C-alpha cells in the first residue's frame, strides 16, 4: 500500500511538472515593429480648442495637432526620436490662457498615450499604454 501511494505521488508530480513546464511560443506578430509610430489619444474636456505639442528628450518642440473643445481625437507623433527618452505633451488653449503639461513619459514604438485635457488645465493627465 505504501509503495502504491508513493508511485501515485510520483506520477502526480510528473504530471504537474509536465503541465507547468511547457514552453509557450511568443507571437511575433503581437510585438510592435521598431519603427511603429506613437499615437496620442487626446480627450479634450475643456471648452476651448487646444493645440497639442510634443517636447522630446533634447528639448525640441513639435506641433502634433489640434483638438476641438469637448471632443476627442487620435494624433500620431511624426518622429521616432520620442522613443529615445522622456517625452512631455503640452496642450495650449486656442484663444485662452494657461498650459496643460504632462510629467515626463517613457514611450516605446507602437505605444498609445491617453492624454486627457481638463477645463482646469492643471488637472490634466496622461497615461502610456
């Protein structure tokens, strides 16, 4: 009886190891291409239209696009230089005062940045997906 329990335990252990030890293949198509653009999904909850700018790691500022008030738009960063270091996004109201700015963001090729612009510009947020 003791030998039979020992044998059953050994078989169960081997079955468990076989189930857990399998290798899963990495789906290469799920990986973004190294030159995939970074997209910015802007949700403008402010009344004013806003111009969106990107500030790269070297301090260069590029206009990314414009989003009308109380609407959303998806913009694309034109340069891959933004994946080389921290990126900041700025939103400047057209015909208004103030500036919404993000903390430094680390983005990778194919990333999407969700940038939400609030009426009180200091409450604007950004998240990298």
